[in-house]
C-alpha cells in the first residue's frame, strides 16, 4: 500500500532546496518550481513528492501535465 503524499510547509522547502523564499516564488512564476497547494485560508504547502522530484533534478523538472496528474 502506497503511503499518502505529505504536505510540507515553506520552512521545510527552504531547508531542503537551499533556495531563498523570493527565489522559490520567482521560480514558481517562471514555471520551474512546483506550485504550492492552498491548505487553509492563510496556509499553503507543497506535495513532498513534488519537492523531492525537483531536488533530484531541478533542471529537468517540469510540472505534471493534467493528463499525468492522477492524484
């Protein structure tokens, strides 16, 4: 049985990627970093699997196409 994907917050993303907050949001705007998910009115997080894929190969990372997204 596959474990559900965890949602991680900004501080965890910052420590795992080594990027600054402004760089993360710039890369999101460019389409070269995973987009965060809205988890509450004032909160957002990222799928851990998306961040792991980005860390493994940041140059080749591309957002999944909607047809590939079967979550």
